[in-house]
C-alpha cells in the first residue's frame, strides 16, 4: 500500500477522555465512516462500559488481517476482526487493540443488509467484547437475558444506537 494512502495519527494525537485514551487508524476507507466518527463511537462505547485504558482500533485490508491472523493465531486466512487483550503488568493503562478488515466488513454488510459503517461499528463492539474484561463481564451478567453471544452483541449495538449514538 503506498505510504501516502495511509491516514494515521501519531500517538501524540491520541484523544484524551478523562482517564482513558484511544487511537483510531483508518488504513482503508469505509463509506459513511470517518476517522473522527469512529473515534467518537469508541469513546462513547468505552464510557458506556466504564472501560479504562488505551484502546487502539485499526481498520485495514483483508491482506493485513491475514498477516496478523497468521502471526498471532497461526491461521492462514483473513478474518473480520482480531482483538488483542492487554498483557497485564506490561503496559500501564492499556486495554487492548482491535484490528478490523474493511473488506470483510463490506462483504458482511452487503450480506446482512446494513451499511459498511454500521458493520465496522458492530465489529468494534465485538472486538471490545472479546478483549476487554469489563465488557466481557458485563456481557456475562446479561447472558441469561440475551441467549447467545450474537444476541448480546445485537443488544449492545441497539444500546449504542440509542445511548452511544452513531456520531
């Protein structure tokens, strides 16, 4: 990918939210979703979950997700979302990393009948839920009322549309 096509923020540009930070990098554009809109979504999701610590979200190509999937999971193929929980004690106030394939998000969105931007938001929530212990604990607490992991994710998305907002 040509260097000038990358739109990245340096860590000095991280957004501050009281006691937490986040960084969003859009290496691959998603129609209807700006970097700042996804930053606002992540901030609201973190506040709603009372999550502390830095969360980094990378939206990139399936090719890059394949490389990450092979390196960290030993699976030679792309995936829609990867989440990397913190290694406790290694970095202070770090909550985790999320990597999302914009290509697969667009395919999922077409198949499921919603926008690619909404699919990236869904995958962001999924990544948060899979890596962040605060959200995982919250999902466990509501598990009996939700039924399945997918139902819990849908409930979180509905809540995000009402209280977190699409921004």
